[in-house]
C-alpha cells in the first residue's frame, strides 16, 4: 500500500518524541491500526494528526455505540443487581452501585469497549517525557446538575478525596503507588497536572471510567450523595428507593449534546433468573449484565439481542509457591497442563470467552504478546513433570466461592487433576467466608494452599500484574516471590510506548508460564441482554451502561 | 374468669418480651460469628485495608461488640431501631416498608389457602376412604413437596411470559390501587398456597376424623341433632383446634421466610431484607428484621392460643389449673 508520508510529515514536526515514536511504529508495520489508535488515545494524541493518519491509511471502523435508530423520548427499563449499600462515589464497589453513579456522573476520560480512550470531561491529555506528570485540559462550560460550572478545583478535590487513606475510598487500592493525596495540581481554571508517585504509561486509564469511583464531583461535596446526586452526567435523578429501584430524567444541559431517552428506569434484582424472565416477558428492555449460567434461554431467543464485549474478567486458580504440595514449579505446571481449556470455555460459557495463558495478559489488551505459545492440555507432559518432581500424586483441598460458574469450574479442575494422581476435594464457601478479613492470616482467599478467586475486568493489566503476583502484592494468594518478575512489572508499568510494553509483556508471559503460580484458564466476555427493539445502549465491561443514545421500540 | 384472662395475658406478654430479648442476644452473638465486617462487605474484598478501617470507624463498627450492642439496646428502649450500617440511614423506614409488603403477601396467600385447604381437609374426612379423599390427600402431599422456586418459575412462565396476563414482578408501581396491588400479588401467592395447602388440609382432615369418632359426636348424633348442626357445633369446633395452631406456626414462614419467592418476584419483603443484612453484617438492620418477625410470630401464637381457648373453654386460664 503506498503511504503518503507527505501528508503526515508536516504535522509530525509538532509532535513530541513519544508521539513520533508511536507514528514510527505504525509506519514500520509493528503496530496495527487498531493498536495505534488505542495507544494514541492513551498518550493523548488526537486532532489533526489522527485525522491525517486516517486519511493516509484509509478510514477505520470504530466499534462505538451503534447509532440509535428508534424513536426518541422513550423510557428505557433496565434490570440490574441491587446496590450493596449507600450510593456514595467514594465507597461504592459493586456493579449496581457504580451503575447508578455513572448515570448522573461523568469521568475525565471514557474507556470505550475496545479499550480506546475518548475525551469526556477532559478534552486532551499528555505525559511529560518519562510519564511521571500527566497534564489534562478540561472541557469548558460544563455544568453540574446544581448549576455550578465545572472547574479545575472540582477535579483536584475529587482526586484528593479518592486518594486520601482517611476517606474510606474504594479507589485507594487503584491509586496505591500511583497517585497520592495532594499531587493533583491546578495549573489554571481548566488545566490540571497529576504528579505521579512513579512513572506510569497507562495513567489516563486510572482517571477514566475504568476507575468507577472517579466521577467528578463538586469541590464542596459533603459525603451525602443520595441527597443531591449532583454530577455532570446525561441524566438527573428523579427518584431513588434503596433496594427497589431508581429513575432518571434527561439532563437538557448535558455537554455531550441531546440525550435521546426522556427517562430511564432501573429495577433492582437479587438474582439473575427473575431478570431473564422479566426481559422475556417484555417488562424490561435491558438486563445490564448476564452470565451464561441460567441465561442459556436468552442466547437463543429470537427477540433478544446479546451485546458481547471482549473483557479481562477471569478467575485466578492460585497454588501457594511457599508450601507443599505446590512449592515445586513442575507440579504447578503439571496441574495447569491437565486443563482442557477450549472444552472448559465451551462448557461454561458456550464459547463466549477467550482462552487464558496463565498470565494476566488477556487477549483484549493491546500490550499482550500474542506470539507466546498458548498452553494446551498435555497429560503426558504433565505426568512426566510429576515424575521429575518425584511426586506420585497427593490429596489437596481446593477452596473457592459460591459465585457464578466457579463451583462448576472447580469440579472440572477436580476431574482433570485426577488424571495425574492429584485428588482434589472441594471446599466451596460463601463469598464473605472465602474472603474473610481479606488480609494475610485471616482469609481463606489469601491463606489457602490451593484456591480460586473471581477478578473483574480492568482496562489495563497493571493492577492485575502487581497486586496478585508481586512479592509485596496485597492480593498475592499464591505467595509468589520472584525479583525478576517484580522488576519486569515495574518496567512494564513505567513503559509509555506500546512496543516496549509488548516486549516486556512477552517476557512476563514466558516467566509466568514457567513458574505458573496462578492458572488463568479463561477471560470471559461481558454480556448484556436487550430486547431487539432497543438500540444505541452501550455497556462497558466494568458494568456501566451508557444510555444517552439509547432508544426502545 | 376475667382475672384469669388478665393474668394469663400479663404472663404471656412478659414471657414474650423475655423471648424477644433472648432472641436479640442470640442474633447478636450469631452475627459476631459470621466472617468479615461491614466495611469490608461494603467496599469489597479488594479494597485497601486502610479504607476498610476508615469506613468501619465512620460507621462505629470498630467499637467493641458489647458497646455496640448496649448502644443499640439503649436506642430500642427509646423507641429507636437504629441506623443501617450499609445504607447509612435509619432502619425503621426499611423495616416498615418491607413489613407492610410481607404482610400484604402473607394476607393474600392466607386468604386463598386457609379456606381452601380447610374445606378440602374436611371434605376428605367426611368421605374418608373414598376416591375423593384419596385425590385430595394425594394432591396435597404432592404439592407440598414442590419447591417454591419450581412452582414460582412455572407460574411466571405460564401467566407472565406466555399468556402475559399477570405481571412478573410483585412490586406494584407507585400509586397503584388495592386491586392493582392484589393483581401483582396473585402469582407470588401461588407458590405459598402450593406449599401450605397439603399441610393444612392434612391437619384439618385428621382433626375432623378424630372429632367424628369422638364420643361427644356420637352422643350428638344419637340425640337426633341434624347432621349440619353436629358438624358445625361439635365436629368443626374441635377439629379445627390443631389446624389453627398449625396455621399460626406458619406465620413466621409466611412473613419472614419467603426469601426465594421474594427474590424471584422482585418483592422487597422482610425475608430478603434479613438475608442481605446478614450477608452485609448490617447488625442493626439484622436485629430489627429478626425481632420484627419474632414479635409477629409471638403475637400470632398468642392470638391462636386465645382463639383455641374460646373454641374450647376447657383450656381457659383457671380451668386447667
């Protein structure tokens, strides 16, 4: 394909070294157009440069929300899980609660379903050369529902509130080692700079919709969100009844333009089954999230459309590296080799899932090095590894949670392990019993020699690489300690350009396949179910649901 | 006999209060055994421990358990049910709304199942050994063993998904009139009727057969009283005593034990309120929910005992000694 560099070159003179490096990677064919776009969105490359590249390489389809084709002014009826407590942007940590926040609030940046970042309350952003300071420009003229205008002070207060260890902030674990209280600085009324604890190449994701607590609140927020529901989002609160439901009306003054639905109604459910029935019975338009177990009927229902998002949601099967029987990495590898992953994915998810390769690098991440060979079932090799480790087999207990498909997956592991003489007995607990106090010494999750844990989707692998696997990681249930791994993760987090990230990712993937502290067998798709008459609804794998362009009927 | 009644009531009421107090202690002690804490339940397993500690402190959940309990009891004595830790607002409106809903559903179910099952039980007894008797007994027995989630899903599929004549959700829209509310409660009442019908009918049948064979019935028949009068005055009066007790003991199930039905029909009754409070370690909500159900159970049992005495004066206070 002829490449009209002449169109790009004049523009490149205005770019910094980071941006130019990214363009070089694209021109050299080391980056796909999709990866280029994703990475360009992270470092804030936009405007004329992107347009020029698009012109040079031809248009590309952006998997954005489908355009609304139905009539405006409808009411969209959504079923979702019951918010677990008071709706407070600082503390919320569950799907039902974060969905409520996102109806009335906006983020600085929107992490789209394909992990490209799009401007929201921030119109542009860029890092300094080493990625330790990120500067964001704010959209002018944005109004809160209360009528107040959004300024830099609101963003500074929001981020400081979330980064403050005294505030019961659910974002604290995300900001740990990344952003500290007091390091979000106002440059002018519409510019802020984040001075990070350490260089970070993925920082914009940390203040995007990925960090569901980070909706921008007025600087004078007093902690009682349910009194005001004051945000800048496309919908205003109409009514909220805890444990029952909520309704919202369109915000006529939304900065993003006309909001299509006149109203939205959310009904809260304790379980998936009644949501499935209500959708089939025509009493709901959308079920915000379904899991395949118990919703098989919807997958084949001609009246229902399933919106599928490739995601990084997964289960971690940890094997403690510090105590028998899994303190020999050959035994850990042997167990991982017993799993028939394509069959597991077909059985548990009807195939609506990617395969895992025993590292947090899900196929959805652009940084994942897909040239690293996929691990497949190999019983002969597994038996050889057991023999080499001098093990004829043993009995072990697998501790896990009563949650979604996990008990079924545990049975599949039990059956597979038998092939190499490992007798697995299952201990399936309630989620609160499994997690316990969630600190070492008082948690089956963190203390069990062999356990399985649920992990939600994240827009970047950074947190998944660090907390569950680094030597001092607070979620390191495998008790995996490997200085080489720790160093690689620090390098990965600091890397700003995608080719460096991918090179380090390849090394991490290879190291983890060799050590296998944790089995990652699958990364399953995020599924939303809607009646065929609904268009324009855009879920995210974080459990948000953007309805400003939605239409029903 | 008036003094007898007064003393009987006073004794029963003070016993009831003692029972409720002991119940609150048991719930509290049980709650301490549940793993986790409320801050962790709200923030989730992956939240930073500092955030969990901060939230527990804000909610007062880091105080010694006894201090929390005494504080709560002190509030109760002043008529204050406390504040929900999870929802950070007073417990009373949650309990009130859930209780009203639970009572409405229980009432609709009871209005259907009590007359139906008593009539069926008495009819079976009057034709004991015949085909009618066998059909009623067998049907009652078969229905009782159908789990609620099965009967619930079957009626939802038939009446809401296929025929679309009744709403799936038991939660009626705001401002619905009583008829609309009842329309929403018909489907969720069905699984309760299914569960209770066989049980109550069997008790009514057994009681009736026993009364029919009793000496006083034979005497009444020999006296030449009409069959209808014998049935009403001598048979039913005695036959229904155990049935009333059975119905009373089912009240706590009807009011507080309907978690499955409430979940499937999206009905925020007190059963699911108690369950989520227990999971979330929301101690004030859990205590208030369980004590409310306990108080209703005690109240209904009291009424049932009084009713039994009225039907059979030989049980009256002062008569039995």
